[in-house]
């Protein structure tokens, strides 16, 4: 490469094919389609909850029981998908117990007596089972 080629840098060529088109033949212009107003959209209708949750099934008690059930399953061991052997997950159980304790702290003073009783029983029972699970091998 000579010095004059190095000083020029690089060259860009337009290869899009527009240079091949004759300049004397303009493209025909088509008028745009007239705009039609969009159809009015009705406002969204409120969706009623499914039958299974309509009777007040969504509650803190249900949440406490669900989290406690998952933690208990992790403590007892869930069957492995490959071999079918039950395997405990103490880390997951501890995290779920911590979530329940956090919910206990954050909802203090805003729970009903029933919710407080269920939460206390679930957390206490899980903590006992967790201590037992950490002491036994496997």
C-alpha cells in the first residue's frame, strides 16, 4: 500500500441500485388511502373472580398454610423427579420459615386473632421440625 492510499482512508460505494435507474422516469405517485376513524372501544369490564376464590378463600390464613405446607414438604423430602427418592431441602425450608417470620413481623397489629393463632402454630411447628431435621442424618 502506498502512502497516498493510506492517507485517503476508506471509500464508500452505494450499491443499492439507485444509480442504475434512469433519472427521466419519475415514479408514479399514488394518493394515500383516506383515513377511516377507528371503531370506538368499549371500556374494559371488571372481571369477577373465579368461583374458587369468590368466597373469601384468599386470606392471610390461606397464605400462611400454603407457605407452611411447602416448607413442611421441603423438610420431609420431596420425591426426586429422576429417581423417585425423597430428598430434603433444608435451605428452602429455612427460607420459607424466614418468610413466615417476616410476615409475622410486618403484619403485627393488623391480623385477626384467628390469623395470629394460625401463624403462630405454623411457625412454631415448622421451627421444631426444622431443628429435628437438622439433627437427623440424610
